[in-house]
């Protein structure tokens, strides 16, 4: 999934290395040039421009946001040619290592609300997390907070039945906040560990729907509001993350469909633009396909 980014970064390193070596051949004629070349930006101007333009284009094509691309270019320019890999490693680490949150710690019941635009994978991800929590011997209740989309309640009910997990549901058209509230009361009465609250998908540009989501949040006071983002949506993923972050407030992000994403840039972009931790990557359609996010692993795959 990160193969394309790997080749982009390996190419820029090779290009810089190639250009760095050139003046060494002319060492006798121009010794001063060699000593001046302590950082990449001292490369011959036209060569540097070409290398960086090529990099920029390739990063943008692979869903790396413009702002991140600019930062990466700056990082490269200021790096010592021989230390390019290390400098990039540090930069990516800085981008990907937002202060972690621990969804396994807190007072019972721990309430997690899933938000995001339509079809990104909220309900599936909620069910995957429910299944993983169950494996950790945690007692979970799910709240069918999507009372809007046709068949949304049946969809989450099917997961609840398959996983043998309690589901609190109301009828279609009812108040989503009330469903969440009832699920929390249920969890308190039964001394459960987790309440996982599903919500209806909505565009971040729809003010009314965003207000409704604010209400669910106000009523349920989740410990963690998690934005679910589809990695395939590219730059829109960044806009979603920014707007949901501003309007609703989020503690972390889950990127889904990483299994189908050949570009990989969404990971870097979303992490950079939100400053929030990526908690998991969705890597398929089955319950097991939710992998804890590990920045070091990702960096190893990129560089
Ligand atoms: N390949 C792949 N498919 C996924 C992943 N996560 C979710 N899906 C699929 O994406 C589709 C939409 O998933 P849902 O969970 O219904 O998405 P949602 O955000 O709840 O959708 P709405 O409730 O309509 O807003 C389903 O077909 C899922 O199986 C993933 O990590 N990888
Ligand atoms: Mg859903």
C-alpha cells in the first residue's frame, strides 16, 4: 500500500545523490564547490529545481497534501545530502506521531462516538472495534445512532447479532442523541466497559447535520470522538478531517480501506493537517481487518 511512496522517496534520494557526486569528479577544478555542498539546497540551482518539481508532482499524485509536500521539500533542501534518509525519517516521525490517546483507559463505561461522511466505513469500523474489544474480554453495547439512512439499523443489528453484542436502537427518524443516551444508561446499569455510538454519515459542509451531530456529542459526552476517513478520498479526506475537527472536535482518526489504497498519501496528510493521532487502519471488510496504527512501521514501509 505504501510502495508508491517508497519509490518516490527513494527516487529523490537517488537524484540528490547523483547530483551530489557530480562535483566531486571535478574536484581539482572546483574544490570550493564541494565544500559548499553541505546541504541539498546548495546543489546546482537548475538541477535542484528539477528534482524538487518532480518530487512535488509525484507526492501530489499520491494524495500527499500540498502543505505537506512543501514541508517535505524544505526538509530535503536543508538536509545534508548524505543524511537525507535520516532527516526524512525524523520529519515523517514528527508528522505521524501526534500525542497518542489510549482508548483502553478511562472510567467505565468508556464512550466512543464514530463520525464521518457517508460510506467511509463508520459502522463497519465500529463493529470491528467491538469485536476486538470483545476479544480483550470487554463488555460492549452498541448504539444504533444512525436513525436516518435506510437499512442502517438493520446493518448494525446484523453485526450485533453476529458478534452477540447488545444493541440499543430506536425507530427510524427518532432522535439520535436519545439512542446514545439510552445506550449509556444501559451500560451504566449493566456495568459494561464500552458504549460504541454509531452516527449517520453526513457531509461536513451540511450545517444542519453537523449541528445534529453536535447535539449527539453534547448529550452523550463521549470520551473519544473518532473521525472515520476513507483513505481513497485523497485530498477530500484532509478537508473532512479539518472540518469535523473544527466543528465537532475529534480525538483521533481511523483511516479505512487502506487495503485498497495504492497511493498512501492520506495517512501523512490527515495526520499532518489534524495533528490528531491515527488510531487504526482499516485493512479489509472482516472483523479482524483493523490494525493498530504504528508510525514506525509506516515509516519503514515508506523509506
Ligand atoms: N476494503 C475495505 N472496505 C471497507 C473497509 N471499511 C469499510 N469498508 C466497506 O465500506 C462500505 C461502507 O461501510 P459502512 O461501514 O457501511 O460505512 P458508513 O460510514 O457506516 O456508511 P453510512 O452509514 O452510509 O454513512 C462497506 O461495504 C464496507 O464493507 C476497509 O477497511 N477496507
Ligand atoms: Mg453507517
